[in-house]
C-alpha cells in the first residue's frame, strides 16, 4: 500500500475522532491498525445524533461494538468481539463478521455451476461453512468512510462485492450488500453479529424474548445440514410466532434441538422480502433493549451461541460463556445451491446481487 493510500485510510477512519482517542465503547483505534496480507486494517466509527456508536473494522467487515441506551439511558455495548485485530487473527471466529461468499453450510462443500462440479474447502462436519477457512471474515476489505454515519467496504475476487453500513438517526444499522460477477457463481452474504442485549456477556441469553415471523423452518441432521424439508413450527419447540424466552425450551428432548445443540436453524420467513416488516425481534427484559430485524431475504438463521464455552475472552477481559448471545443472520436457506426448489443463490454476469438487512434498536420501558 502506498503512503498516500495509508494516509487516506487513516484519515477516513478518524472522521469525528482523534487518532488516539478511545471510542465510547472503550476501544483503542491503534489496536486495529496493522497490515494483514499486505493490506491496511483500521477501525471506523459511526455516530448518530442520539449518541449511538457503531465501530467496524475492515478486517472481515466486522462490527466490533455497538453502543445503545438501555431503559435507564445507560449506554451498553450489545455485541461480542475482541479489543484488537491480533485477537481476531489469533482466535478465529465469526464475531460481527461480514460472511461470504456463501453464508451457512454447503453439503460436503460440493456445488455444480453451469454443469461443472466444484469442491469447496470443508471446515465443519464435512461441509463448507461460511465460505470455508478463508471466507470473507478473514479478508481485508477496501474501506471508504463516506460520512460520520456511512461506511462502504468493497472486496474484489472474480466477484466484486460491496457492503454499505449506514447508522440511521432512528438507531438502526442498515446493511446493504451488492455484488456483480464476471462468471456465474453463488452468493449469499450476511452479518454474523453476536448480540448480547444485556451488555453483559457474562450472562446467558436464556431470558431474552425472541419472536420470529415464520410458520416453518428447515430441519437439520446431526451434522447441522438441512435435510431439504420445510416443516411447520406448529406445536414444536421451533415456534416463536409469539414472544418466547430463548431458554424456555432450548434444552428440551426434541430431535432438532439435539441436532443443533440448541437453536442453530433457518426459519422460512413470512415477510417474503418485505423490508418494511420486522422478520424477528429480540428483547432483553433486564435492560429493555429491543432489536428488530428487517430483510428482503427469504430466511433467517438463529444461532443461540451454543458453541461458546468459556474458553474465549473478549472485549474488556470478559469471558464469553455458554449461550452468551443470539445471532440473527438474514440470508438464503442453507445449502440452497444443492436444493434447486429453494430460492436461488445463483448470480450471473450482467445481474446484480442485492441483499438488505436492518438491525433497529429501541427501548421498552
């Protein structure tokens, strides 16, 4: 990277902040400035008129911290993450990441495109998960901070993809993904933030109230792979059509909960691409913080942090215990490339991939 490019990146990262100034969430920007694979990484700070702050690094397009007020006006950081790029490298994870090129699992890592079969890297129970071990969460995006509330990230392979994060004045993180390709491929991008609405990762998610606007879900086998079925949630532990505590049934003797080690499933949304309707809502009764999710995608993967086991220490030296968060990943259904009856993830030359996710925060007093 040229000196001029480095200076421009540094300047854009510090919009509204001094280079040495800590963020509201307590992050040290200097801990995010290094080179990975010859590309400069940094920390970018978005702020709105209400004092909400979102910090993002271009390493993996990761949301590092999100500061929002609770019911008493106390600002809380409601996502998991690390204090430095070195920790993100040392402890591979999906914390806050932009996931691509294909989020979720592809069966045995095999896809066929235009009659040609491709073998993708297998990194999860024999399947390819989240783009494999070199997915977008481990790549350095080119970054442009367009304003104090907008960050644009781009990544180029044979696929040119762009992710735009906008912090709105109604306390929403508006994420837009776009992509174009020079040859037919599959694309399915999402954000993998681990939300802890208590702002206290030492506590589990068991009391959080979850609502999902979905009458059906896609079951998985014991390797977390979708079976190809679409099954009604009626009368099952997968029914979240009314607000239900995440921990109320998560350890029940139900095959799908055993296969997923808890909730780690895709729900078939009733919203059918209507980005004006919330597809899911998560609420902390303790802090009153409410997260509404909106998307134009057909599905949402809910992951309840089942594999967090207390071995990772995150921001501010806090140990991340079992189920200390909930992920709400808007996307195509898992393994769509091998299930042609499901909404297609194919992108052809001349077409444009467009995916939209909004995380809107509010308070219930």
